[in-house]
């Protein structure tokens, strides 16, 4: 997988986008997957609020995220000052070259703190590839297929988690 290595010497935080949280929650094994990778995970307050806003439509992703924060699997953070210009750059302009606030916040935080942005949006990957070629990106699938996840959960459980994410969140 692109952005994931097993190196403990270079283990930057993984910043989770809203779609990744939705996919992991739909997998029914989100906490186990995140814990098995051995990485530190953060979510921006922008992503947190977007999921909270989506709770009115009956989705349980905000509650799942809150439990992951409460149990210390994920840390909720704000975009640092160093990331504000990146955020503005990613949300300003025409729709073909801009991102939604949650994706922009995830990416801006990753750039500012040399983290790994975990995003599933093809548009975000395309924009980052052009504007921020040194930014390391990975996806929900990269997390799920990480060798440590298979070692911890077993191949059958990983396959089931992927199936549930595909079915429940249309990953």
C-alpha cells in the first residue's frame, strides 16, 4: 500500500477523512483495524463536525467516531496555524480544483504536520498529486489490507470487513 509502512522510526500520524471513518464504521471492525496497524490516528474537528451534522440523517458514524475518541483510538485535533493557508488553497477556486471542507482540513493538517492523509476521494488524490506531490496519501483499503491487520484479524475477517464497507458505505 502507498502510504503505509511498518517502520517504527518513521511513523507519522494518519489523518482520517470523513469517508474513511464511514467506511471503517460500516466494516463493523473499525477499532480493530485501526488498533492493528499500530499507527496514531487523528481526525480534524472539521471532519468531526461534518459527521455530527450527518447524524440527523440516521447515520451512526459520528457516534462511532466519538467512541473511538473516547477510547483513545483516534485523537480529535484542530488545524494548526501552519495549515490554514493550505486549507484556504484547497477550498478556494472553481469546483474542479477545490475540495470539500472535511477533505481540505484532513489534507491541510497532514501537510502542516508531515502526516499521512487517509482519503478515498479520487479528486483529492488528483489535486494533491499536482499541488502537493510530497504529501503521502493512503486509503481505507490500504488500512484494511495492511499486513498487521490481516495478522491480527485473519484473512476471513478482513474480507468480511471489506465486504461490509462495500455494502454499507459503498466504499
